[in-house]
C-alpha cells in the first residue's frame, strides 16, 4: 500500500503551552495528553471514524521535542527528535525507517552519524564521526547479517550494543554516553527494529534520575519514575518469524460478544490480494462458525480447513465469500503486519 502525504485543506488549529501550533486534518479531532513525567506532554490528531492516529504528532518533555506525521495509524513521512545534545532526522515509509537517517549535534549542526535504511532494514554503509569531525567507524550491513554491533569508541558520538538480525535491531540493547566514560543512558530490548517492553533511561546531566518507558511495537504507552504492580507492559514477543505458508491474516477480538476481526494483513499475501482489509469481520472459516472463536482458535481452524480455504467476510453490511490458497510468505512481512496491528491497537491508548 502506497501512502500519500497528508494534504490539509480544512484544519482545526490547536495551541497548548509548550507546543507550536499544529494543524489537524478536518476529519480528525485533536487530543492532548499530560504525561506523568513533569513537564512532558503529547499532542496528536485522531481520525473521527477509525480512531487511528492521523496527522501531526508532537511530544515535548524537558529538553526534548519529537515530531512525526501519522497516516492511518502508522508513522509516515519526516521524523525529527531534538534534545540538548543531538538532533535525529529521517523518514518513515508505512511505519518503517527508510533512506538516510542523520544525527547531528544540536549545537552547531555537525554530522555525527549517518545510517541508511531500506524498508525498515539497515543496509549499506553506516558511518559515524566524533564531535570534532574525525571519523569513528564505518561498517557495511547487508540483509541476513547477524552480528553484535558496537558503534564507536572513546570520544565518538554513540556507543550502542545491539543485535542486528536480518538487517534490523533485535534483542537486548544498551545505549552509552557519547564520551570516554561510556556511562549507561538507556537499556531495553528491540523487536524487529522497534523498541518493545520497558526501557530504562538515565538523565545524562544528573545521573540520579531514571525514567521508565513502556513501548509496544515502537509506540510509547507511558512514562513513570517508579514501577509498581499497577504498571503493565507487554514483554519481548520472541524471535523474528521465519518464512511461513499462510493466507496472511492476523485476528483480534475485544470480547465475548464482539465479532472476530482482521487485525493484520500481510502485504502481498493471499488475503491482501483478495481485498481483505483490517477491520473486516470473519463469520465463517471453512464449514465452521467463527462467531464464537478467539484469535488462537481461528488460527487453528485455518490449519484444519485445508487448501484452499473459504472465508465468509463482512464489511459493514456487505458479506462475501472468498477462497484463499495458502502461500509462502516472508517472515519480515509477517513481522511488519504484527507491528502494524500492535501500533493500531496501542497508539491511541488501547490496552
């Protein structure tokens, strides 16, 4: 699916202390969240019909400003994040990092890191420099690599230890202070290139302040100074999926009285080619009534139905039967569908 940039024709202008004015598209409503960390706020636009993030998204905290645009619930377009030390700028394409991502010194604008992505994967030459402009390292990342990367040493811009699998960050990660002391600034896990689970962040200046942040598929759900039993955050979902034979559907169900819904569609898979979309209700799988199935039971029913499998699908008041033949799907595309489904669920505050 190719996403076009949002063209704002009629807008709702909203101003919040600490923010520049942002413009929400006509079909959206504005929302402002005050976060638990003192002085931190988030402002964004929600689509009135779908409830998905759609339009400008701005996050401001002491010494930090982060901006991006959402289209149909996923990040798409120019991204920037600026703090006291560094400014990160790049482009998202359908929720995935794409093309060049540049990190510069906030004071002076000197380039200190240049990363290259293709469809969410690090690829090609990755470069970094220290604060004086001296080259720290350059490395070439190709698809299928699985190596432990330590970016820069000594006075170089960043020391980060992460596992790269299939060209994306995956596994435990530590981010260290960009000085010879290499003090820890952040610690957590990546899943398929996205922050996932609880991350700890140490204040670079005071070193005594710790902030806990919960991420699900790259979307930050909450921040807290302290963790307690009332705080929940989904943990590491496990290894990246391998190539699978499937019709390319993910399911969800909100409750016992709600229908079985399509929560994810694998790009280019049999279901996508048949025109099935996220939000469609599945009423029958083969000869079985899907009305009482949970997502796990639906997945099992698909296995039992054989090939090809017939689905009775409803969109609003229109029903149709589709016949799908399972095909070999890329594990990366399955991962992308999973991430998109979780972003759509959690980005606007879903649990």
